[in-house]
C-alpha cells in the first residue's frame, strides 16, 4: 500500500511540474507578445490511465490551446499558485509514504 502511495504522489508531482512549465510558457509568450499582442492560452490535459498491474496512474498528456481566450496574467498566476500548492501537497504525501516504509522496516529489524 505504501508503494502505491509513493507512486501516486510521484505521479502527482510530475503532472504538476508539467503544468507549472506550461503556465510559465504562457506567461513568457504573453510577455514576449507585448501589451498589444495576443497569445492563445494553453491548458494542461491530464488523464488517469491504468498501468500493467491495473493501478490507475495520473499522466500529463500534453496541452490544448484555447484559441478564443488570450493569456491573462492574473489567471496564469493563480494557476501557478494552484499547481505549486498541489505539488507541495503531493511532496508531503510522498514524505509520509516514505516515513511509513522506513518505520515498517525499522519494526521488522531485531
């Protein structure tokens, strides 16, 4: 069970890191376009897929463009904050799983 916890937390961290990269690209592209330029916002696509053991795993599949919606700096910064908090939550979950495994090993040692 703890290994599933570690895998889920790691999947979440990887997905949030990918989302953070995407939001950073949105912000950089909007800044490069200038105040009068337009840049279509890209949003991440996530999916729950089953691996070979049948466990569900979160995957970042890429991005899709929202052509009728330009990048808004406030929206992107809120998305960055949201993704960074989700990443921190996944990191905390990973840490808990790691401690559970360490304590389980310690209990079994003489």
